[in-house]
C-alpha cells in the first residue's frame, strides 16, 4: 500500500483543497455470499392489458340514487300524514253519521256487541215519507231475527193490514201499519211524540203479533232507499215469478195522481233504486193475481233485503258506501247504535236464512172492518196459533 503524505506537512505538496482523493479499492469478501431466490406471491400477477372503455355517463346517472333517497325522505312522511288525516276525517264522518241516525252513542252497545247465544230481533220498517197524507204509514214491515252465536237467521214478514189495537191496550183498532204514525204524532207511555215513541209503539205491536220480544227497530223512507240502491250501483235479483202491475206515478197524489204499468220478467235482473222499489211495493197486480197478495210481496221484499246486504258486502260496491251514508243520514233512524247495527248486518247469514211470511195462505184470513177497510185477522181469532207458527219456523 503506498505511503500517504502527512497532511500536516505542506512542504510535501499536500493541499487539502486541491489535492485529488486517492482511488478507492473495492473490498471483496473472502467467500462470495449466495442471494436467496424471491418467495412466490400468493396473488396472481396483475394484468396490464387495456380493458374496454366504459361509455360516458350522464350526470343524472350518478345522482339518481341520491335524488330518489331525498324524494323518499320527503314523500313517505307526507303520504303517511295524508293517510292519517284522511283516516281521521273518515272516522269523524262515520261518527257523525252514527250520531245522526240513532239516539245511542255510535260506539256503544246494547247487545254486548251482538254476541252470546240469545236471539236479537230487529224490526225494519219502510215508509213513503214527505208531507202528504199517510207519509208515515209503514208499507213494509219485516223482522230480522239473528242468533249471534251461530249466525242462524230468520226473516219474518208481517203484513201491514193486520187489524190490531192502536195504541196498545186502548181498545181502538186500526191497521198495523198505523202504529208508527200514531207514536210519531201522539207519543207512547210517557214518551213524547217523535221517532223514538213511534219505533217503540210499532215494535211493541209486532212483538204482540209474532210472540217474540223486539227491542230494536229501524226505519227507512223510500227516497233514502232509492238513493241507497243507486249509490251501491244497483242490485241483482233473480225474479222467481213474472208479473204485471199498476203502480202510482208518485207517492203524493197531490203531485201526480196518475198510474203507470210496470212489468217484471222472470229471471236474473239488475235493478236501480226506482226499479227495486217498484218490485218490492207493487200491490195492484194485473197478472198473475197471486203476485198481488201480501205473501207474494213479503217474498219480494225479503229477496230485495238480501240483495242489498249482499251487494254492500262486495268490494266493488265499497267506493259507493261513502255516498250511501250521505243518502241514509236523513232517511234512516234506529235505536240500534252504529256499532251494533254494523255487527248485526255482518253476522246475518242471508244465504241460509229461514223465511216466514204471515198471510192468508197459513194462519191469517181476509176480512173487512166495520168501516169497510180490507184487513187481515188470525184464523178463528187465534193469535196463539200465529205465535206458534212463527216459533216453529225460527232458525236456531
């Protein structure tokens, strides 16, 4: 190895600023060191081949999910609010309807909400209404008898021409259809004149006739009846017997005292409100005469009641139920609460109901009053036989 000059000896020509550095001699190891091979990677080698170029994206594409989320956050609460408000309005409307048609609170019950094994009897009466003479004579009277525990249903038609004491126990006689009008005008047993006394008097008289307690009643004038059928979209009735009859052009002869001829063919028919009223009320039948009897009318009225209730249970009729409440609010009155009335109608089994019609074909006979009215009385004067006949035909 060459001898380096002493840096302290400037005379030796050493200049620490300009003197070149001596060359470096690499130091080799005595034995070469082996480099280990690289470990294999568990991942596949990346591919750097160019892929397909995606199409340009609309600015709406990137923001659509965000936009829909924003819309949903606003719309869903708004829809819920609308549904709640609509439900409250509908409930308020139903409550007002229940208050208008009954003296009972709408959600109350006098029947244990139509439950148990006891029989519940409801007298349904129809009258013409208006301001003319005889506006509140009940042209139609029918008892709907229900056993809530099993749905056993019986329809009992009671003829309006039965000759009975009106008011009860008075010794004065009149047709059964005058009982409602008498209570409406004169009251009953301390009750003031009005609908409650009228319904109570009619129910008491019908109860005396058939031998069954009747605590509940419902009245419907024919104008409301027409509107009810129309708002339901009409009813379907399978007419069992064709007939032709004369029918008054108006319930009030002061408006129109004329008559028209109506005809019903045998077989299925769709009827609006006016047509349904004519079918149920027709009395002056030209052909065949048998269809002019009280018994034939009672059959037609029972078919109509069944058709109305059946139609009201069909979902396609439900949009019209709101209009039906408007039609009925001024035309219907009952001492049933709205809750009881709805449950009663729901539990009626009209498809398998027993049908009873009191007429001169079973326990009644035609007669004439001292003042010349055509009336009906029990055969042999036996009211007990009438009650027994009804009891034997009740479905339980």
